[in-house]
């Protein structure tokens, strides 16, 4: 559909990462960095520093899987998602989707690629244009990508609404007439309109009530099965991520500190940050809560403008040893596709 | 347990709006004992915050109005107090910590000024005494370099730190009752763990009662002695924490428990969501407010709204069909073995 863009062989000359032996990743992210400049001055703005929102992350996403990306606010998980979709252009690094480096694509080629990759946003109140009807919102990607026109378009929109569990007669209504959960369904229908293979779900349920969250989680799982979708599921809620993901990556201050399949992550967490994060998640059972030992981290996440030298977590780490302050740990495989970045484990 | 500290009876709160009267709280009755932690659980619009704002007399009137109810605190009906008398109670004997630490602190005053305000007002302290006490309070909530930080402004604190400042302010006059309105909802889990840890410790040290409002069943499981589950302005189930989790007897409570993924459960079969939406608070049904979304509903539910009925030891549920719920809930909750019912 587009002229192939010349990219140098993408995977060579890169630091070793968790590429599988059979290497059939749908998406390969390599050394991805996104810095936002901090400027000073009114007329002649000069850059004084960078917010290192994402500072060198590498991972693969396999077709049909759900990769969970968890971390606390400000760790760069949403920026990672947006940089992958080129909503922010990366400062450095590669995003290889089906063999093409998206970071090198020009705008027109990129626009065409967008029909394969979509996004579901966190806030269903802010991500739908209040002046457009639901029909127009869902039809917009169909028009932009010239997929269907006229009567067919209307049918397709109605079909999409039905797929996400909304009444197809709603097409002439406006977003404010819907509840949060219904709006999130509209956002999902819009993402599905172009038949994407890969969807970045950026905290799709955080803004919803508990009983509605389960409806949306189930819908996302159904759609994945039905259309063979691949998800990058970004969330701060580890219980939800455990439920929906095949593999999970844990982010801290712009870096992925641990990545493994979700069973291993929850049963055998290796990184001290992952352990603390897991122990902090409350479990809705008073009998279990009574017996649990919490690892309470001291202090707050340091600023991403000046991340700590050495291991970024050393300022809060209960296991830190002298080397952690000096040398950044390497990203290494400890077996069975379990990756961790820590000196101690 | 011990003496009743707060006794709320048949409390109703309504708001007159253009679209009609919003029935936010529809006759809730409950008590809080001295030193007890009561959890108030429900989704947005269930009336949990509004009922507590009514207790604190913080509902703007109009558009709000309180057609009925008593809020007896230490033998005094707070709803009958004059504005001036209420001011003596609020922040002094009963204090409230709000959800959003970003917006509930005044951005143009140092946090020292904001903490000492209540101390000078209620405790009759002079500036130096108040400042000394403020430092103690900040130390109590684990804020490092407390003395220096008193002169900082709210924007110089992180979210978790601000929430601690809010708690310190709430505790400043050693209240007998602290109402915490979703105090950890805006925070990350590691910070949430820090805050709940502090609150548990302080509760133990100071012996105050706490009403903890939340939508997160996980947080409340580790904190509360007793839980009220609210839906559409009604309390639909109330029981001791262990009893409620082991033996939920209202379809809504069962639905809530079934719809949350748990960290200690793997990628299993599907969650059981509660289908549909909560009812419109302007046009509440005459029958049970949960009727539309309930899987246990019968004709009677449509006709008559169930009152809270005693269904166990200190356990009440507002459901006509609680026996059916008892039989079928383990299936909904994907439980293989029912946990032992706590005494």
C-alpha cells in the first residue's frame, strides 16, 4: 500500500534485547528515548534541560498477545505508548512495526500505517469531540483512510457500535448523552473502525467505576479473541494488568526494570521495585490483608530531569549496595524470557 | 463494642436542580463507635461523599436541602446547631480529609499558615505554640525536615506529601472522628501504602474513630472494622469487614466483588461485571434501586424497596432474596471453597 521505506536492517547493530529465537515480533522497540526540552527565555528560547520521560526502553510485542506496561504516574508509560504510535516523535531509538521503522517514516507514509495501529485513551470525557455525533466520531477514521463511503459507511458505523455493545440507533447522539463506560465503548469503536492489528490501550478503565471497569475489560478481551488484536495495555493498576496481560513490563523513571510473563512476575518478582509495587497493591480480602507484609518504599519518585546516577531506583531501594549508586545495572535475561535490570538479584 | 460516637438516623439529602430534585441520600441510618473504623463503599453517585458532607454541614443550601434526619454526635444533633456552634465542632471534634490534595490546599498560603490556623482558632494557641505543634504534626505523618517545610507552599510538595499535610491538618485538634473522603484515590499504590500505614498507626496512637470513604474494596479490606455498602443513596448492606467479604448477601456487594480482578488470581475466565448503569437519582424507582442490574430480581423487588434486614450476626442486607444470593454467590465470585465465616 505504500512504497517501502528504506530502513537499514533494523535489528542488527543494536544492543541485545529480549528477541526470541524465532523472532516473530509484531512490534520491536529498540533503545527508545523521548526527551521533552525545558526552555528558558521569551524571545530567544534556549534549552536548559530535558525531561527524560522515556530513557532507553527495548521490548517486543508478539502478535496476538497483550503486553502490560505498569508503573506509577510519571514513570513514562503513557509517553512510551504515544511515542510508539509516533504521536510524539522519538528523540532516539527505533520502533519497528512489521519490519518498518516508524521513527523514520515521513508523515504521509505514517498516516497510512495508522490504519494498522490505533489507540484507546484514558479519559472518555476528553477524548471525544463534544460537537461531533457518535456516528461522525466513529466514521472519521473510515473517511481519513478512505475505507468506505456513503451508505456503506453508515452501515459500517452501526456494525461497529453493535460490536462494542451499543445500540446502533445511537449514531445521531452526542457524547454528553452517554455515561463514562458507554463513551469508552465509543472510543473503542473508533479504534476498531480501521481494522487495526495493534492497539495501544492507555489506561482505558482508570476513569471508570468499578462495576463498569469489568464490562470494559471483558469487552477488550472478547474483541481481542474475535479480531486477533494485539494490545499494549498501559495501566497503573497491577490487579487489572495481571488479569488481562500475557506478559508484563514494569517501568520506573523512564526505564523498564523488569519484563516477564505475567504468572512469573506475580509469583516470582525479582526486581526490588516490582516487589514493593506488588506488596503495595491491596487485595480485597481482609483475611489475606491481615497476614500480608508490606514493603513500604520511602520517599517519592525522583525527578526525571535529573534521574539518580547509577541505578535509578537506588534512592528508594531497600536492597541497595554501593555499586548501585555508581553503575547503572544492565538489562539481562535471567532465564525463560525473564528480564531484569538490577545488580542485586 | 463501646460507646456510640456518631449516630446518624434516617438522613436524607436532596439537591434542587433544573432537571428536578436529585435524591442523593435517601434515609441512611448508621452508627460509629468510639475508636472504630467504618468503611463507606460505593461507586460515584452512591451518596457516600454527600452523606458525609451533610454530617459536616458542608452542603451548600440552596441547592441542597436536608428534608429529614438526625446526626447525633456526642449527644448533640449537629443538624440543629447554629452556624457558629457548628464551626466549633468542625475541624475540632470532627475533621475531614478530602480526596484531592491538589485542590484542597490554598495555593497562596504556606502550609505552616494553613495548619496553624485551626490550632489558633480552636485550641487558643499563640503563634509559637501553634508552630511547635505544627512541626509535631508533620513529623507524625513522616514529613522529613518538618521545620523547614512549614514555610513551603503546597506546589512545593508532591501529591503524597500534600495528602500527608491534609491528614496532619485533619489531626491538628485531635478530633474524635476523622472523616477521610477517598484520601488515597489520587495517589499511586506505593504512596497509598505509605498513607494507609500512617493512618493505621495514628488511629492506634490517638484512638480516634475514622469513617473512610472509598470505592476500592481492596483498600478498605485492610483498614475497616465494619463496612457500609452504599448504592443510589441507600445503605444496601452493612456488616463487619470479615463477615462482609466472606459472606456477602446483597447482589450489589456480590457484583462488586465479582467484577474486580484480584492480584492473587491469575488470568482466569472472565470477570462477572454488573451489567447496566445505576438509576437516575432524579427518577428513582419505587422498588429496589438495584432492580435493573440485578440477577436475583423478582416481582416483589419491582414493587417494594427492601429495607435493611438482619441476615446474620450484626449483618444487615437490603435484599428480599438474600437466601438466593447466599446459595449462588460462590459461583459468581469464582470461589471454589467458600472461606470460613469469621466469628
